[in-house]
C-alpha cells in the first residue's frame, strides 16, 4: 500500500490529523492496535481550549460540539471552605468548551468513515522503517498476515507506550520527567454536576476536582496515595471523602449515585526532545505527558497537530518546507509552557508528602494572591483557555 502520510494511532490526535489532511486533499492511512469500540470506551478529560475548538471546526467536525458542548466562562478554586472564581471571558475574551474526549473521537471516526478514510484496526507488530531516509515505510501484521505501507512521512500519534518514540535512537532523543508522589482516584457517575463550572479544591486532606461530561454525567477526582487500589474504595467512601475536601456549600448540593467507572491515574510530567527525526514526527502523548491538573493533555496533542498539519499542507500544496523543518522547535516551545502551567497548578492545589510548614504557608499565600490579584488571574486564564499557536 502507498500513502502520503502514515499515521500510527487511531485516537483523537491521529484522527484529527487524518481528517484535516483529507480536507486539503492529502492522503493518509491510520493504524490502530485496538478496535474502534475499545478506543471509544476510554474515559478521558473533556476541557477543550480555544485552539482545539477551532481545529475541530476547521476539520468539519464541530457541529455536534457546538450544539452539545458546555461553554464555560470561568472556573472555581476553593481553599479553606472558601470559593473564588477565575473569569476566563473577562480576562481573555474566550471561554473553554467542556465536551468529552469520547465524543470528540466519535465525531472524528464518523467523519473519517463517511469519507471512506483508510482506518486499519487490530494491527500488531508495527515497525517504522527508514524514517531517517527519503523513503520511510511502516510494516505491521494483522490476523497473522504481514503488511507494508510506503509513505512520504510518518506521524507518531500512538501514545506514551507506542512504538514511535522508541524508533528515535537513544543517542538522538533526550527525555525529561517528573513523577508525582500521588495519584487521582476518579469516578464517573450518572448524576448532575455539583456546579455549573469546574471546582478545583485545595484542602488539608488533599486535592479534589468536581468536573462533568454533560448535564447528567459527572466526573469527580480526589488525590490519593499511589499505593491505593481503586477496588478498596467503595462508592460511599469516595463520596464521603469528596465532601470533606470541597466547600460546605458545594458538599450540601452534591448528588451522589453508583459509580459507572472508577480508576486511579498516576501523575507525571514528561517531555522528549526532539519531536522529529527524519520523516517521523511525534504528536501528543508519544512526545509529552502533563498532569491533568491544568486540563492540557488533549489540548497539547491538538497543538502538535496544528503545527504538523500546517507543515504538511504547506509542503504538499505550496512546496514550502519551513513548517516541517521547524515542527519540533515550534511544538516544543508551546509544550514547555503547557508543562509549566500544569506543574504550577499541581503545586498550587495538591498536598505533597514532604511539604514543610513553610511550604504550606507559601501555598496558602499563592492562593490568597491569586484570589486578590487581577493580573495573576489573567495569567491563569490565558494559560487555561490556551496560549496562541
């Protein structure tokens, strides 16, 4: 098989890239090791920056997002049983949109299939060959049969554990990582959200987050030790602990119910450099991970897609190569800013095992300064709604 761009990974970033390229007349093939149903079964965050929203519309898949997504003009931050609000629209003129990653992925799958896009599921043994030459190709097996795809470029959208990053020689890539000493225990419940906007809570018992997927589907998180097992947390234990960590006025409004999904996610900050090797380009979790505190995971993937999509379009349509040549430089410049924001939000809101009395006073001072200072709120709002591409 021959294509212009071979995309490894059929999650939202790979699908978005494929759909954007399709609308420019650029051919691609998407390889996914799981089934469509499995990909759509992943429960992920759903806060979309303005840049991601614009890309969805440019890809022709923004109609349902615009119709069903929740526009959030701000967010709430809590400490010491006290709530204050960061007004995104006031400080930036731009809201965020809450629209689940599952729905984003479903919209993209529907669009690619409606256009007869080449999506190949259940692939195994993927190998990226000759990425540092002018003739890269990808081999894989499916149902016991080997296959080969010749291409001009390879986009590695296959996540942290995929083959794309590992294809870049260790002599070339450098990795930066911070592992946080706690995780997030999260549950999904068919209950109305406790608040119209997200609540980020700092408490002496640890961090908590009240989020939502839609008017009758809520997502809640509490900070927990990495040694915990989600199976040891009953629903009642979770709800009781969440109430202890959020302000009393929110705890009184909280509607509880059986969890339909419960899991513990570890937190890490991770970046690999460079994000390009020859004709292989890394995107999203294949190149970087952020703690979810700043709602940046899906959005950092979208910024990579923005740079790669425009670079490929400039090359195929105008024979301009600068976008591809500078892809890694441009993508990393924005990624490190998103990493900084997510790291800062994590430090602001969590309790760390080794925090001293001085550290806790500094954290409290940071929260009080944020509440009282318009400039500090503007900085948070600018980062949360998304820095410009």
